[in-house]
C-alpha cells in the first residue's frame, strides 16, 4: 500500500483547491423575452417566461 513520505503542505493543498475556485459558471443563456441571464431549459426568474409562453406570474 502506498504511503506518503511527507505531509502535504497547506500551500500545496490550497493551491490545488484554488484551481477549481477560478472556474466560472458555464451554460448561462439569455432570455429572449427580457434579455436577462438565466439557466437553459428553465423558467426565467425575472419575467416568468419559458419557450415563449407566460408560465409563472412574475411580479
């Protein structure tokens, strides 16, 4: 069984974790109705439209 010879330093651990923190949110689309950012295939939280129909009464 493989055993590490030395303890992994805090700098090495946090440097490895920091690479994943830099990732941005992908897959954000624009609502064709109100032109706000929204997740694809979901009702727009701003105007309540989905696929050109008023699904939710957003106020």
